[in-house]
């Protein structure tokens, strides 16, 4: 849901658990640990640019970019398997 929020231009307020800290940067949202962090994030939410949220989502989470990355990774694995000695 984080990528979907960003692509719609909505900033994100999330917890510091799971993948959130890896995905949400200070230019598109707030990663919170304590209650006070959440309260501060709500107060500052207007400082986040909807345009920047969408730009991040398109550049990092767009399906075509992700598909190209998968193809590149698969090709790397195939090339590596071709170089591996036979069992």
C-alpha cells in the first residue's frame, strides 16, 4: 500500500517496522517509532510534496522498471549458471 499511496501523490506516515524504513524517505513521508513521532508527522504532513511522492513511486516502483530489473537479475543468474562447472 505504500507504493500505491505514493503513486497517487499521498505522503506516507508509517512505523519503523518491516520494510517501511527502506521504502519511505524523508522527502515522501515519515517513519515513526514513538507516539510523539506520529503526532509530529501529522503536524508536518503538509510539507511533503504530492508531486515528489508520485515521482518517487514512478521512478522506483513502476512495474516496467521492476520488470526490467527482474530480467537483468535473471540474465545475471543464467550467465552465472553457464559459467559454473558441471556437477
